[in-house]
C-alpha cells in the first residue's frame, strides 16, 4: 500500500475505534434530553425537564455533594502524600527505592474490587465503621498514584543545574524549593490534582466497599439503574457526571501538552 492509502486507512480505523468507544455515551446524552419517560427510538421530542427533576431530588443533591466533598478531600491528601513520596524517591538513593515506587503505583494497577475488598477487611479488622472518612481513605489510595506519577515525571525533567545555581547564589534549601522547584512543578501538581479528582468523583467499586450508609453519586446511579424506575433522571445525572469528569481531564491534558511544547 502507498503512504497515502495507509494514512487514510489508519485515520478511518481511528475514527471507528472512537465511534465504538463513545457511541453508547452519545446515546445516553441524547436520552438525557428525551421528553418522554420511555426510552424508545426515535425520540418523541427534546426537553430539559429531567435536569430539573434531578436538581430537585434531595437524594441526588446529597449524593452529589458527598461525591464532591470526598473527591476534594481525597485529592488534597493525595497532593501531600504523592508529592512527598515523589520527592523522597527522586532525591534520595536507598535500598528498596524501586520497590517502594512499585508499591506506590500498585493500587492503580490492581482491579478496584480487590482494593475495595482489602480496604473493607482492614476497616473491619480495625473496628472502623464505614463512613465518609473511609470513602476518602479508599479514594486517596489511588489518587496518590496519579499525583506521584505526575510529580515524579516532572522532577526527572527539571534540570539539577537550576537547583545548584540557586544554592551557589546563597539561597537556603527552603528558598530554593520555593523559588525554583515549586514553580517548575506547578502544572504537574495542578494536572495531577485534576486527574485525581476526576478519578475520585466517578469511582464506584471502591466506594461500594467503603461507603456504608453513605450514598455517593455513582452509587445512586447504580441503584437507580438496578431498580429501573428513574432511568430518565439517571440519564440527566449521568450527563452531569460526564461533564464534571471530562472537564478536569481535558484541562489536565491541556496543561500537560502545553508544558510538553515548552
């Protein structure tokens, strides 16, 4: 095949893959504006009534607020722990450093159900009741990984000569960190935080095992789908979840791409 034919075929194949991945999501988005409470095709009409219904549903609003709160707190914890871990692994050479790096990343590689069951067993063994705190701990386990990877990758790209120059000019370690290191890590921290929040907001498997009586938005969606009596409202809520999840990822990708260009 010629080069032009190969490019055209690869482009068509890429479009087909994207269509395969996002066609079901597009259907959900369309049904969110369905004027009828029956999911049938073609749609009888378009309406935004289900967004109003969802907004006035106290269960949805409480679940949304709980998801946002858990996501923000777990992201804050991940920023602190992930940054400290990345600094320790990058700056110091010690026995078992690669093992520690592997163990930090492992929670993201493990299936969510394994992490959830393990955390549930740990909480049960320690006599800790399931609550918002256990949700935050569960989410922080994989949010730390995102921040750790972002910050460590940026630290490896920061030239050591900048830090050495700062020290040679008489700056103290804290001044060097504040004036040289931190500015170079800003986009990595912001993008890591955005990705961590997006992961936390739509996580359902870990939440299932750590929520107890708490009802986050993904759990509410799962329960409503299982009962099958609130599907139009579920479609509207799912669209909101998609927007809240996609925006941080898009911003993070934009920041990372811009930094790569620079």
